[in-house]
């Protein structure tokens, strides 16, 4: 099911946005075509424009924010207008990540002196740069008419109708863009498999570490039955490096299937190269399966498996097959 984040874009003391965001969430929760979750920027104290655009160089705070953004298919931004513009904390949160926003839908609920309309005008330009599809309907909440005593939020019934229209468009566009997001995710997963190939050829254990989740569980061809944790997995690869002067790795017929936050790839893999004594080793083809999880905007391997068929009459593995 489509998942929409309701992003509360103000962290200012005495903010009115928490009332507005709760109203949006309570109304949205009545829908059955999507799930909605409130995201308060006060819970994500990001440094000011101090982050690289991609992991692993991000701080833990930025990684957590990237994972939060990546978990949604669309967004409703609840924003005030400060000095004819959007809050700096919201702009900073949008700038901290990039790919996690791409090919998703966005709508706006704004409040302020003129309903926050000028803040939304600027945010729509930002959405274009982030490849966010901003929907046309919006909810504007003037302080003079929708807040009792300029403080207590009491929206008129016509605002409920406007909110319903906004939510309808955000859900529809988020759903329509889903095939594009799957395509982007598949390309990212295939890129991670390529990263494995490159790291093995370079004998780069740290490069391999970045591809695996810390809690990866590996069913490798070598005993024991399972290797638990990234360090155990890397010990296996380090052992391969001790045998080979030059390592090559090849993956064939890779098929990738992507879900919301998990992806599975399967195909055939072969380690080959030149041994320490100069002998060429062609290696053997094995069946390989990778299970990826999206974490902090990156796809990491949480499980992999390598296996060979076995001859049922002899109980021995068959190592001379080719794809």
C-alpha cells in the first residue's frame, strides 16, 4: 500500500503547525487507499547544510533522515510562511537528501498571514529540482480566519473539502509514479551488485563492507551452514584473496525483483583468476541469491546464498555446469 509522510516543517517554539499536522493526519487516517505517518522535523535535528549527498559519508542523523524520507511514496508538507518564505529548517531538510525524494508526489498545507501561499510558491520550485511531482490542489490557512485568537486552529468545513481533494491527488500521483520508483530501485540494486564485482577485483574489503548490512546472514558454499554478521562474511572473502594473486568475479543472468523496502536478485556467479603460483583458475559457476534492504537511502545485502547442485546418486556437488 502507498505510504505518505505528513512532514511538519516548523520547529519554532510556539508553532501552530503541530495543530495543523494533527488535523491533516486525523483526516488522512480515514482513507483506506494509503497509509499516513506524521514526520516532525523536531525529531530530526539535522546539521545545517553540512552533509554529503550520499551515504556512507553522512552523519548518523542524516542517515536516519534519509531512511525516513526513503520510506515514503509521497508527502504532504505542512509549512508556515516566515518572511514571505518557507522555514529554513524545512529547506535544510529537503536539501540534506536528494535521491530519496525523486519520482514521488508532494502536496502542501500552509498557514500564515496570507495562508502561507508565498512559502508554497517557493517550495514548488524546490520540488522541481528534487524531482518531486507537486500536485496542484493545496490547502491555505490564513491566520485571521482559521485560527481563533491567532493561536487555536479551528478550520472551516470548506477546508476539510480542500484537504480531501489534496490527499486524493497526492495518493493518485504517488501511485502513478510507483513504476518509475521501482525502475530506479532496480538500477540501484544492480549497481550494488556491480560494486561487489569491482571490490572483489580490487581486493577491497572495505568496499565490500559497504555493500553488506552489519547483520547480514550468508549461506555460502563453504562451511559452516551460515556466516552471521559482516565480519564473518568478510573473513570468507579475505580467505579467497589469500589464494588468488588476481581475482575476477562474474555475475550472469541476474534477475532483480523490487518491493517497497526489500529487493531480491538471483543469477549465477563465478570467482576466477590467477593463483599465487601463477596458475590460471577458471573457478566454478554457482547459483547466487541476494536479498537487499533499503537503509539510509542505500541498498545493502541482508542475506546472500551460493550453492551448487548435487548428484543424488553420489551425494557430491556438481561443479562443472555452465549457465
